[in-house]
C-alpha cells in the first residue's frame, strides 16, 4: 500500500509540526488540525490527486468557500480544469474512515449541492472515506448523476 503522507512529505507538498498534530499544505500555505480524523482522509486524498491522478498542485484548492443561500460552506477539495482556477472540474467531499452508511449518503448529497452552487461546470463528484469511494459524473443542465468506477 502506498504511503501518500510520506511521499507528500518527501516531495514537499505537506509538512507537519513536531508532534504531527498540525499539517500544513505547502502550496496553499494552510495549516489544519491533523488529529481530526477527516483531515487525515483529506490529506491522503489531496496527495492521491497529485501522485496518482497527476493533477498539478496549482489546480487543486482545499477549503473552498461555497455560498449556499445566506450561508458560506466549505468544499473540501476542488480540482480545476484551468491554471487560473476558474473552471471547477472535480469536487471532492471527504469523510472520516469510520463514517456510517447514512452519513456517507448524506455526504454525496452535500457534495452535489456544493457542485451545483459552485460557478461553472463541475464535471465530477468524488466522495471518499479512503475505505469507501463513490464517483459521479455531474450534468448541471440535465440535473443527472451517473455513477462511475473512477474519475480517471
């Protein structure tokens, strides 16, 4: 099994404080609580997008504000189709590994609501707990979701 965290450290995509309780995403200069179980999933997924799917780190944004009515929510990860990060391509929702099936299904709905709220065409939604992954193709115009085996 691939050690994404170690590879991310080796390649300079992430760093940790001394006791590994805080992770820093170098490119975005964002520090987060690594003791949060969802953050571990998010870190691994972020690195998987770079190391396995070969998306440039410059096109991946984390903690993206999404306006939902009067509220501002936060999409975990958005991969953009362009260098200016104006055209969202993939929206990723991360959940802790021990997530229940009901919570996972709710995360799919949440990811879809974010995909529809983001400007531009989000083509794919990926919901992950590392243990379980669901991939969907999004068509905002037809309001359809087609399940896919992967987003490659």
